[in-house]
């Protein structure tokens, strides 16, 4: 799996502003049901989420451009920026971010810009207990255990959902672990980047 951790991608003030813009618009999270080809509500993912339109505010436009500068992929290839809040006991169980083209139900979503080649995720809060992004198929830097990225405000993690030859990287199987302190929710945002312009 190809990935990169980028500390201080956002400033503490930018993290606070994104949360303030998002909080009043949160709704129950949904997940992609590959068998039905639709977004559905399920206990598999029980957080809260919202979406910002592309360039919706000056801050969002600045963040999107910063992501494009790092990935070297145009802003137009990115899906809308999704903010998610996880409270104590809330999670997103193991999944892939790519859309497997062998499933006919994914044809329509792949037509909107091709594969999700990169996931760019940013933590907006520190979380002391739990809340890691866990990649069970990827050894950590010491090669002794599965990779777990600890939430830290402003920290970004970027990973490629495809290999260099364009094939799906199934080692990107990952989960959002529950935060375990009642007074310390985990806030993140995610930007999925497609092969082509997202429509």
C-alpha cells in the first residue's frame, strides 16, 4: 500500500473553522451498498456526516487547492469534501474506498469520473483514546503490527487506492475505530480523488 502522513496540513484555526461550518449540517452517515448500488444507513457505519460543495466557501476552496497541489491532480477530479463526526462508540467498519468494477452496480458511479484513485483524509481534532484509522493488512513502520494512524488535529493521511499499474490495491482495506472517551469526539474530513473530472 502506498501512503503518506502529512502533519500540520491544516492549522488549528482552520480545523476549528471547518468544524464550525459543518456542525449544524450533520446528518446520519451512509455507506455504499455494493449489492444494491446505493448509499444506505447501517450499523456498519454509525457516525454523522455532511458534504461541502466544491469551492463552497473561501476556506473550502483553499483546502481543495492545497490538496490538488500535493496530489498533482486537478481540483475538478475531486468529489465533494465530506466531514464526519464520530462520537464515543461510533465507527466505520472495515471497507475499501474504491469501487470494484466487477460489480455491475458500480458502473454508474464509476461513470462519474472513473475510479477513486486517492483518498485524502484529514483529522480535525486530537483523540487520546481510540479513534485510529486502522489498516489491518498493512504492517506498521516497525513491521510488527497492523498500521494504525492516530488522530491529531491538522494531520492528513493520503493513500492510493490503486497500484501503479492501475489495479485495485486490496491492502487499503481499513476502518475508522471508535473513539472511547465521551468528551472527545473524532472529527475528520475526506476528499476522494477520481481518475478524471468528477461530475
